[in-house]
C-alpha cells in the first residue's frame, strides 16, 4: 500500500486526484484485494499546523502537491507559493520523509510575473528538497467541480449559459485546455511509474469563441433532450463538465408525452453517437447502483413503477434525492464523479431504462462501488 498525500485536496485538481485514488481503493474492495492507497487529504488549513503537516508526510511514499495560491494582491501571490513549498519541504526534513513529490506547476512559470515567479521558485524549493521530483506543468484546467467566476473560463461560460445569459468573450483569446481528471491521472501515473523531471500533458488548443460555441452547442442540444456527438474523449470530458454544473436543479427533466387512445409514446434518448441501452427490473425495496464513474455518460429513466434516485458527490456527505415515476417519465443523468443509486419504493417491480454513451467493457468497466448512503 502506497501512502499518498494530496495537498489542496479541496481544490479542483486535488479533488479529482483524491477521487481517482479513492476509485482505485473502491475497485480493490470490490475484488476483495488489498487497497493500493493510504490516502491523506490535506487542505490549505493543514499547512497552518505543524503537527498536522508533519503527521501527514510521515511515512509518505508520495506527495501530489496541488495546494497553492493563484489570485490576490501581487505581493501575496508572489510569496505564498514558495512559502507553502518551504513548509512542505521543512515538514519532510523534520520527520525524515523522502516522498516522491509531484508538483502541479503552471505554464506561467516561465513568465516574469508575480504568479510566474511564485510558481517557478516553489518548484525549485521542492526539487531541492527530495531525491524524486516531478515538475507537472499544467495549462488551463477544466472539469467537474470547477468554480465559475474564479480563474476558470470554462466553468464561467457554462454558468452563464445555464443562467440564460450571453457570455462576452475576447474574440482573440486562446486557451490550452486539459481536463482536471487528465491532470490528476498524470500525477498519479508519475508516482506509479517512478517518472521524474518535466511532465507536460498535451492540451487542446482552442480559441475562446470556439470554446463558447461548443458549450453553446451542448446547451442547445440539452434543452432539446439530445446528446451531442461523444466520439471524441475531449468532448466527453467537456460535456461531463457541463452536465455536472446542471446538478441538482436541472433534474429530473419531464419528457413530452404523445398520448392517444392506443397509449403513450415518448423519446427516451436521442443523439450521442451510439452507445448502449439496457433495461432492468428491480424488486420492491431493492436498491441498484451504489457506484460512480470517471468518464461514463449515463441516463436513468423509470418507465414503470416508483423510485428514488440518490446522488452524492464523491468524498462528500451531501446526498441529493429525487422521486421519479413511470407514470410521468422524466430522465435523470448521472454526473461523473458522483456515486448514485436507484431504489424501488413502490409495491410492484420497477422497470428502468439505462443508457450509456459507450459499450460496456468488462476489462475496463469504469464503475467503482461506493455506497451513496452510509
């Protein structure tokens, strides 16, 4: 078992990294094998207490260092990241730890700005502190859980679209986009493979107007209950970021029912470029699911019976519940990195249609058992 410390675990990349390590443990539990990771999650407050920080790095095999400051007054930004790095280095020295440190650096580290100098110096401090150091240079990050109006153009554009506002963008703006999950996985892979030195994941270069156009397309299709083409993994990641921002207020979504004396017709799933549809029956009082996905786009649609769907953001305690009925079919899409379940609360069998954007691969199921409720 590797003891891995995740700093900045409450931030975007830190949460994605923690969730992916947690997924590894969930997969091991499901198989009945030993968990691969002893995870220590540190937020910014963990750096304010020597005892907490020293205990965290004691015996650590690796530190995924995502904690940092990227906004504020220039003098604060310039000094904050080196100060955090020095505290981490001092803690390792105090307890005699020599973990593999993977540092989330920035493409701005080459620039002569307060933030650029701050990130560059922090990296130099950490490189000198331990024998194994990885310089993970990251571009613009997007992903599920990103905060709008806080240094994240993708999340801000999504928030404005969901508020039915027209975003204003720089027509000449360019972004180099990388999903937070890809950034987190690069850090984890560096530890698993013993990869040190410079690591630069390949981003997707986009003009900001093109990014807005793609997100606007997702939004327009979603309003018409149509999935976009999900053949490109980048589009899947971007669409999952959009979908996550629609929770919980955007669900369930009632369908248009076409009813005549013969019965009722409704459209369950449209678009998506293919995927897989399957049906299940669930006995009264039985719960299905209790798992989460990292990438899979998934829809639940009850077409007969009564059910409660529960969704919980991974590594948090807040549970969202919604009641659904086959009498008024209304789909609920499952956000990635959210564990979910469906319980039959009726007195007859529950009939549910499930749809996913890709075919099930038993070798790579992208399904991690994790109870929604304790």
